[in-house]
C-alpha cells in the first residue's frame, strides 16, 4: 500500500524551489512578476530552512521557495526538507530541483510528518510529496513506518507499556512478517539461567521476561539484535531523584531501536536469519528488589557484584548477549539507553558505539554519514577494565566516576566472546525538534544497522 504522504508523479503538484544564494537570483527572475514581487516584499533570503509561499494571479498557491544555504556546505542537514510538512498547507508538492540526496529528502519528509497521537488527537494536515525520479519510494516508506512504530513505543508511558505490553509489541511485529516468538517469564528465568534479568525485574508487579523473535532461513547469515527493554527505571534501591525519572519511559529505547531495525530487515525480505532478543523488565522498588552489594550469577558463568542498582540495563543485556553469543552469529548488535556518561561525552544526538572489529567500525562510521544516522566510535580502552575489578566476585558491574560509557561497554564485552559485536549507547530521545526528528522518542542507529545489513547481505547467494 502506498504511503499516504507520497503522491504519484501524475498528480498535479506545487513546486518547491530549493534555492541557495547562488541559485536564488535565477529562480527569482523566472518567477511571474506577482510572485517575484511578493518574495521581495517578504524579504525572503535563501538561508537554511527559510521558506516563503508565493501566490499566483488568482490568489492561490503558485510555488514555495525554500532556502538551503548554510555557512558551511558540509554542515547542511540532509534532512532539512523535513521541516516542510509542518509548515505547508494541505496539498501535493514536488521538489525542484531534486536535492543531492533525493532519497534522504523523501525520508526526511516522511519522518518530519510524524506525530504521536495515541492520547491526543491532532488535526491531520496531509502535505504530500511526489518523490523525485530514481528514488525507491517503497523502501523510504517502509523505513519511515518502522521508525514511526519505534518512536511510538518510546513515547508510550509505562502505565501502558510495561514488560507484558512490550512482549505484545514483539508478537505483533512477528505476526506481520511470519516470524516466530517465544518468551521466558518470571521465575522461569531462573530455571533458564537468566538470573540477572530476573533479579532486575523481580520487584515489579509486571513479571520480567526475555522475548526471543526468529525470522528467516536457518542456513542464511545470522544477525542477532539485542535491545534493552527497561520499560521504566526508578533506579531501584539506589533510587533516582524525581527529576531524573521524568523521561524513564524511554529506557526501553534500545528495544524500540532493535524492533525498528528488525522491521526494516524483514520488510525488505533480506536474505538473513534474524534473531531479536528483548530482555523486558521494570526496575521497581519493593521488598524483593535486588540490592547494592548483591552477587548475581550470570548466564555466562561470571559472578557479578552489584555496585549500583541504577546500572541495571547492562545486567539484563549481559544475560541476553550471552545467549546471543552461544550460537556464534555473524554479527551481534545491541542497542541500549545505557549511560548518562555517553550524553556528557557526545551529547544527545551522537550516540557512541563500540567494537573491536576495525573494518566493521570504519564501515559503520562511513554508513552513518551516508544515511544521516550519526554515531561516533569510542574506544574499548583496556586499562579502564580494572575499574570493574571486584574483591569478592568475578567482576563488578560499574566502574569509577569517569569514563562511564567505556566501562559499561567493557563490562558487556565480557559476555560476547565468540561473535563480532557492536554496542550502541543511545539516548533514544530528541530534546528539541529538528528537521525530520520531532521532539520525543527516536530509534537512533536503527537505520544505520539496516543499511549495514543491506550492504553486506542483499544480493548475496
């Protein structure tokens, strides 16, 4: 089914002239006198993101001019046209000329049209776009729909998205694409040797669980995605201040990113065997909550000393990653809203990633720019591993007061020893609206990993 915001090339469409300081004079000269005079009266300049609606002789809409200029061309946002759906009246539009990366422009248009409407209806204003020639509009629509569903999951509060509801979201996705799903719930996690997932989630009225989705041919290359599914994080007994809990519905953003990536892969019918592992818990407080100083037995066999119950995400990931590693897939990727230290280091818009595979790291860095899903590599710095030393267990799960994102990644590395592994420490949220990125939940690195899998495996026999 075509995306409702994309139109056929045969549809009558209002042109959007994409202009720079260099091209604007020629576009202005070619406009009818009324429209040109209106643009001058409005003092339109082709600055980045500036726009002006130009009238025709009957008072209708003739065209739009939209500025692309940036002080530095390298800093021009490929998603800039994603501003337009929220600015334009209902109608059908086309871009003139097609931008340098027309596919990203179409995707930005779709992503910029997103709104979370589960609890509050909003007037529907359909600004439809005719995709430029050569753009795979069907793929852009698939990607946008997967991103939108991931955003919806993050934006949904914990009273409506606890561990059980997150499992239902996985099952709904599986049903759409013919995948199989199993889950291990509550005390069965102990019997299944997932004691850290159980410990983190056992204080909640909603039972912890490990949800396991599998799709694709058994003999295809194996890709395993792991997503942190902490549906709400109080901090546990090391309780967070109230101000730090306000956005903790987004602490399952890693699960949302993994599911969005999975939807893109399955929707494209990629020739891979996909597995998605979602450890889903609520880090709550009750008499059964795990405690600072507890020693937990991990699936990997390592004993783990608890340094702080507010560092719960790496515990549930460790058990899930150990399971993923057991079948030695071609690639293991985990997404997790793991540390505030990553935000201090790189801010909310640039998630760090970690891998020991140099060629894989270079590929990720390059693709992140190509698809405008930015990430930045930080080092798995071996000397910092000593911060995780414990006097009474194999390992402590937190380090010292510095390099918190790196020490968290070093902890996770202990649980993936047989497979190439990428760890993303994402924020999962857009604090202030940007082109193509409305304020709210964001599935960072999902489009990047889809692009990586596509590059490596599409067309492979």
